């Protein structure tokens, strides 16, 4: 019985080997140029697997048709199969080191695959064959930036511009690198609130200094307010420490000896990136006047192309019950994070954004009704060192000492920031 089973298995194995050998002996027989064109059309029409099968079949007869093999490698790279692509590119470059287009495609494959050190090695080898080539210098700078050597990347891109001063792509990249290397920033933010009745105009001014570090950014601020014919100062620090990839925090502390501000302000929040370009956060803010108020908050954000949507609620527990408010925001970005048009809609009163002196009136203040719309436009200079912003907001606010009646608040905000190394 056992011998019959062994004989059957041996027969099946032998038949499989015969068919495998026949399949391996199948050789392409046709016009390679025509088939290559067909494969290209398939690849550019989202039929990548069929295109790759065709390209591989052509190579069974024409293994040294380098353009075909390079294109096959490129399709692997598009599909995220970077190691398979690297093998095919290496085959071509071993036989034809002077094929610049293959060098460029092979370097891009390493950059796309997040292998910047391999990309840098390839660019240095390619530049020995094509000295001072603008495209290769650009790719070398990209690899240097990805290996956290932005200053070296800036020097490399300057070499490309020395050779071709009108290279717009290199000029734009130089601006971007200068922005990355500008780790320091100073700025001024000023707001004036005009009230339809009850209150005189109020002023809010902030001077800030920020610095980017490898651990995250730190921003020191001095806030000046003029309200109720009184002046007040607050000293504040914001920290954005990096914790893990896709996870960072916000920590804030503010101190003041003026009744226009909380004696102590403290806040913390965790931000986490999610798949599909989503980001969520969860945190709190604490404001200490004669009494202490804690506001719980969080956010849900979504990046879609050049657009950004976010929603942030505020939950404030109190002796008279829990107050809630929220803000929905939309931003349409242009060239970068400093250039965008924004609109925000808010409902409800948030003590974080409206820092009244509670003085025992917490219950009546946090339950005030309010609606607000805010329009903002932000833009930067051509060298990205100067950034400006303007906002105009209108709020319909319930009067604290006259519940059920409202006034209008018109706010104008102007901001300026200078980045430097």
C-alpha cells in the first residue's frame, strides 16, 4: 500500500517537473518594439501586472534590451517593490554605466523606498560619470536632506544653481531648504476687538520667539492685554515634544499677576497620526483664577490633498452642570503650511479662548451662548523667511450680566513672523 502511494507521488512530481521545464523553455517570438509600446500603454492605464508580464516575456529573448528592463524596474518602483526594482536597475547599470536616465530612475527608486543612504551612494557614483549634472545634483541634495544633512543639501543645490542659475526647480528647493534650516523665529500677533455696545475696544498683543530642535519645537511668548482700561502681562511657554513617529505632544504653561489673565494656565495634549491622513488628539487646559477651571478638549483632523478639516470640542464641567462648545475649521493650502485660506465656525463659549476673570462667576460664564465665524488669509515672502497673516472674525455673544441679550464683537487680527538660522 505504501509503495503504491510512493509511486503515485513520484509520478506527480515527474509530471510537474516536465511542465515546469516546458514553461521555462517558452521564449518570446515577436516584435520587441511593438510589444514594448503595448506594455507601456498597459502600465500607464493601471494594468501594471499585465504590463510586467509582457516586459518579462520580451526579456526572455532580449535580456539586454536595457530600455525595457529599466521600464520594468520603474513599474516595480511604482508598485512599492523597491528591492525588485533595485535588482533590475543594477543589471542595466552593470552593463551600461553611461545610461543617465537609468541612474536617475535607480536613485529615485531608493528615495521612494526610504533608502536615502543607498540613494546618496548612487548619486555620488553617477556624478563621477556625469560631473556637475543638474538633475543628479538635485537628487543628491534630496538624499542628503533625507539623511538629516540639510546644510550639505543646501551646498549641493547651490552647485546646481551655479551651473544653471535659471533652474526653477532647484531655486524652489533652495528656498525650501533655507526654510528647514531656519530653526529660529520671532513674531508679533495683534488683535483688536470692537463691541457693538457695553464694552470699550480691547487689545491683545503677543511677542514670541520660537526654536526648532531635534526633540521638537519650543515657543516663548509675552502676552499683553488692554481690557476694561487696565493693562496686563502674561508669560507663556509652548512645547511640542516628539515622542515617537506619528506621536507628539503639546504642553503649555502661563503665569501672570494681572487679573486680566489666569494666575496660572496649564495645558497638555497628545496628537496621533492615523492611516488615511487622519490625526486625532486628546488633552486638557486648566485656568486658575480665585477658582480653578479645567477644560477637556481634543480634535479630529483630516488632510485631503491641499485641504485640511478639523473639529475641536471643549467640555467644561462645573457646579451648575457641564458646558460644551466646539469649532469646525477648514483650510485650503497653497505652496506650504504658511500659505493658506481658512474659515472657522464656532458655537458655545470656551473659557480657554475667552479668558474672563471668573471671580466666582464660573457657572454663569461657562454657560454663556455664543456663535462665531472667522476668516483668515496667510501668506509668505518668496524666500519663505517672512510670513504674514490676517483674520477677521464676527461673534454673537451673550452678555454676562444680562442673560438673554447679546452684543456683537468684531475682531481684526494681524500677524508677522521672521524665520532665521
